[in-house]
């Protein structure tokens, strides 16, 4: 009798959820809530897997029937040929690199890329989540820009398609499929390059406080100073925004110090362009009077004068792997999610040079 009573309660809850979602598109997450189980459990039932108990399977099947869940529409091949690519902005060089890699891989695999630009509205993703659901794409790639706007993992897992987060912020746990880069190692390599050139006062312009990748680069910078026997000086660190304006502002503050740095590690290539502007405005020559290192290695680094020494972050490759994963991996949220961290490497060009003490007088003008 206890089992029958429990079953009655479950059916009532299922019917209640079904009434609340009437007229809306029913996702796996809705079915899971109705049945009182996890999303992976619903997936196992849908895919005919054995690792589900009879009673739990019955609850899920009741929820599927009551909510009217239907698998996403597909062609005869089971594919729509669409990949959603969600990004905050397009007016940055790194965004263009990501988009270029994603588009090329989608084309290679015979799919079309559908672009959604959130304009930094990731704190309230409800609108574009509805768009994703109505489009019924084969996969979703999401690019994050700020850890304060992380999308809740539960909401991400409710996407009824394979998805990958290009997680440059480093904000997700191991239950969310992500692709990132070795930011700490990149920050270490940039700073070690400058200490090897004899620089001892090395400034850094990092990113916003809520962006983990910038903090990781800062930690790498501090570690490299320690390796060189130098004590990190917080007066030589300025918070930036990863844009040229932040780079110029940070450079101005650093170069106004009574004892300014002889080299600056900018947390992004765009910030490095701001450092260039400020140095040129003060009559400083790069690298004769000031060495500069960036981070990202976007195309413009080759066109800057002098060409920029920077840390290469494989942005296009990150997007390539993300698109490849969502198109070639079956939708199975109960499997171990993808966790990739691609290597960064230092690319030495003409914006850095050995420090010569005789130049100090010129730089303090």
C-alpha cells in the first residue's frame, strides 16, 4: 500500500508540472523536475540504458507522457545542420578569431553557424535561451566574458543539444563541458621572458577583478618574479579592462611612478596597443625605452610597430574543437563532460629588448 500511495503522489506531482508547462516547449529538465530525478537519469531512460531502477524508470516514463515531451525535430539524418554560436561581442580581435575558427570548422563539417550576440546580457539569458530552443540546432557553443555573468550550470544542462562553453573565465566546475587555455603558464612565460632580458621593474596591466583568466595571468606574473628572486611590487600592478583604453590608462599610471617600470606585461594584445599609444605620446621608444608584452597573439600583433611580443592563446583552435565536439559527440549528459585546457606559448618579436641601465635618465623625462 505504501508503494501505491507513493506512486499516486508522484503521478499528482507529474500532472501538476504538466499543467504548469502547458503551451510551453517541454525540455528534458522539465521532465526531470516532474519525475523528481536528474537530467542524466531522464537521458538514460530516453536512450534505453539499463542503469535505472524499475520504479525510477516508471516515474520518468509517466513524466514523459504527462508533459508531452517530444524529442527535438530532426531531418531523416537526425541533424538540422545548424550550430548556435553565442558570444558577448564582436568588436574585439579575440572575438573575431573565435568566430573565424568556429565558422571554418562548421563549414568543414557541412553545417551552418548561427550567431547570437548577447551584448553582455548573459546575466539574463532567458531570451536567447528561448531562441536556442526554438531553432533546434545540432549543438551550442557559448563564449563567456565575465565570471559575474556565469550561466547557472542547471540552465546550461537544460539545453536539449550538445553544448560546450569556451570558458576563458575559468568559472565552471567539472560537470560542465569547457575549453580553456593555460593562462597561468602564459603569464609566467611573458614575465620570465622579461626577467631573462634583465628587467627588474616589470609592470603588469591585468583584466577586471571578476575575470579569472586575468587573475591567473597575474598569478603567473608574480610566480615568475619570485622565480627570478624579485619581490612582487603591487605598485607595479594596475587593473585594466582588456581594451586599449584600459591599457593606456594603466600605462600612464605606471609611467608616472617615481621609479617607472622598464617593461610592461599587458594582459591582452588590445591593452598592449594602449601601452604603445601612451609610450609614443611621452616620446618613449619601444623597445629601446620600454619593452612591452601582450597576450592572445591576434593578427594585429604582426602589424604593430614594432611587432608585438605576446603569448599565443589558440583562440581559433578553441572554437574549432568546440564546434567539432558538439557536432561529432552524441548528446549524452550522463557521460563525463569535455574538459580541455589548450597550451599557450610565447611568441617573441621586436617589442622587447634587454634592459640597459644607461637608458634610465631618458625614461624619467
